[in-house]
C-alpha cells in the first residue's frame, strides 16, 4: 500500500517525477508487480524454489501480495 501511495504522489502534476502523467499506468505496474510477487511466493511455499536461508516459507507471507492485487483488480474492473 505504501508503494501505491508513493506512486500516486509521483503522478501529481506539480511534481512530474519520472515522466509519468497517468495514475492508471502506475496502478497497473503495481498490479503486475504484486502478481509476479504472488507467483514467486507461492513457488516458495510449494517448495518449487528454495528459500535463501533454507527454512520453510510461511503461509501468511504467501498471501500478503493478494491484498494490493485484489485492490488493483477491483479498481480496473469498476472503472
């Protein structure tokens, strides 16, 4: 959620950081990022990929990226 807020601040017309002028572009980027993060975390939870320290991966960390991903999907579905 912090990333979404920071990206929306970057799209303010007075700042023009990074040349982004549309909030939809940045929200879509957050959606793609959280989608890839969910796939990576699910792979670690299912032990397709090993964790860097070799410990088991917690289930709660697997589903955390779903929260902003669902928010992004609702945003684009309702618009």
